């Protein structure tokens, strides 16, 4: 019997109703010593509770497709995914990659449009480990124009603390959760810092700074990372104010960032990369979707404007406007059969055309869950590392634009709530 679908729901519903009825009918008929009677009655009550919990879990899983098969639920190995390329080809010597490798040195830091407050280091590593493991710092990032402010975690790689890296600006990556999402999950459950460290040690990625936060930048509303008419200016905050705040506070490149997200965060990552290719060198969408979502959690994101809705509908843009010079890595499982899963991803991919480039990783099994994304992230972050330049150039110098106290805090010399 499949983990998804009506048959399992019907069986569990019958058990959830039948076991309590049987408990009532059999309660006084249980025979034997008091210990046996008590154990039997407890077993009936427990069975009813478990059946109800299983039914609720199955209904939720059927809706969200978090686990699409028993093998996925039990963690059995999945067959190798299929890799496909859509749109413009990309090589290490030309095309999109070459164009991206030359842009970071051409963009000065510019005036700060946001600020970052360092709250202190986490327990992810000790000061003696910073040059070998790196460091995770808890921060608050605020936008000057949007007025938005979010908590975040920043991972600084070991090279950030070495003498050789003391005068270098590092590539940076925005990492977003789905909705509503917890930024702490990106550190503790998905372990972006640990994965980033292992990829660098294996020479599969370059050292990068990761800024990790929830895509819900105006809670409890799901803004879908949109500049809402008369509402939260989420896209402006994420595309301009957050990179500016981090670049003024830490030694990171002001442009040619990467952006990664899962689920709603995947939609946000794809949208930011497509709308702002001069800011983001590449975007990674893990089980994301590509149309303009509107439901009870979002409210009216478009101000009843069809033009605003179309601007935030990535499939509409590819069908009706010239493709941007954006580069994406998208993942999806064929088992995610909901309309916003595999069918939507394939619809999006077939609309891609040059100069846009998309690398797609298609899983034959797996669900909308951390386990599936854990399998996909090493390839995704390796791909993203190749898209971000990080080459020495005019921008590779210490942060000197009014960020001295904040930089000192990040380096561990003066931790506290200091604004740059």
C-alpha cells in the first residue's frame, strides 16, 4: 500500500474510529487478573491514540508530500538523480561563468542601505577552533528604506580568520528556509556550516560566508519575498539592503552573491536570481515552485495589480519577456506530484531559454523534506561555488566603510550589540 493516496487514509480512518468503538464494547468484557485487565485496557486506549495520530500524520503528509514512499520514510537509499541542463550552456572558461567572474571587481561597496548588529557567537565552535572550523555568529540585519529587521546566523569560514585571508573579501550566500521556517534549523538540522566546511576540505567548494535566515521576513505574513504595494518591501530588503548591510559589516563581496532556499525559500531564491542577476551570480531552488502563489498566508501581495502579479510569476516572465542572464540550480522529485511540485518544475524548465541557464537535478524518489535536501545540497553548493567569482581584485580589501566596530565584533575582538 502506498504511503500517499486514499487507500492508506481509509484504512487509518477505519482504525481511528473502530478502535475506540471496540474499546467501549470490550472494556467490561476483559477477563483475567487485575494486571492483565489493566494491561489490556491500556493497550486498547494506546492503540486508539496511535491510530488517531497516524491518521493525522498521514493526512498532513498526503497534503505536503513530505515523505512520498515507505522507503523515503524509513531512510532507504535512493537511486541516482538525473541531471539536465536547460537554456544557455555554461563552462568554466566562457558563457555565464566567465561573465560572472569579472563583475565583482567592477562594483564598489557604495553607501550602506542596511545595518547589521552582532549579538555574539554561538556554541558551534570555540575561539580556538575558529581557524580550523570557522565560526557561527548570531546577528540582526535591518534595512534602512524597507524598515524590515530579521534575526539571522552568519557562518564565517576558517579562512576568514587566517593571516592569508585577512585582506580578502569572501563570496557570500543568502540561505533561506521555507514558510514559516526557523533560521536555527539551517544551522542545527541542515547544518549548512558543517557541510560548507566539509566541501571546502574536499576541494569541492571555495570558502564562502553564509547568511542564514527565515524567508518570513515580515512575520506572520508570507510575503513570498515580494515588494508588496503599500506593504513590506521584502524583495528590496533581500536583494539590496541585506547584502549591503553584510558587505559593510564583514569582509564579503558586495555583489555576485549566491542565494539558496527550500520550498518557499526556493521560489524566493529563483526570483531573486532572475530579478537581480547583477547582484546574485547564481540561485539554488530546493523543491521550490515558480508561479505567483496567493493564499490565506500571503494575503493580497499584488495590490490587485496584474502587472505586479506577472512580475512575480517566474513562468509568466519566461513565457512573455526576454530571459534574464541568470543562472539557477533547481531540484525536485518525481514523487512530488502536487501541482506545485514536479509538474510545476518541469513546466518552468521547458520555458527556460538563453541567455538564462538552469541545471536541474531530478530525483526519482524522495519527498518535500530535509532528508531529500540533505542529499542534494552538496552538489548544489558545489555548483553555486563555481558560479561565484571570489577572485582577487579591487574589491578584495578590508572593510573600511564605517564598519570597523562591527568587523571587530565578527573577528572576535569585541562582541556585543555594536552597529556599524
